[in-house]
């Protein structure tokens, strides 16, 4: 009746065995390249929320 489509993925997942795990908090782990700085990766990850909050503030000011 219905034929199942085969899943085809064009994107290749990175090999996590070649990357270094950085623990952000109890539930969050990110992976970075072996030579990269852990402190810089944590700082960049944690600053993402601040950037998003700034965008929300700008949109609400413009909408008024």
C-alpha cells in the first residue's frame, strides 16, 4: 500500500572520539576541538543567553 521512504542524511556527524568534552553544568556537555580552550568555550556557551535576551529587548522596543 504505502512504501516507506528511506532516510538519507547528507550531513556527516562529527567524530566525538576526536573531540574533547567540556562539562558546562550537571545536564550540559559540549564538545570542542582538542586544541581549543575550555574556558573560552564555556564563556561563549554561557553568553548565548545574553545575546538572545538583547535581541528580544530590541524587538520589543521597535514594536512599540
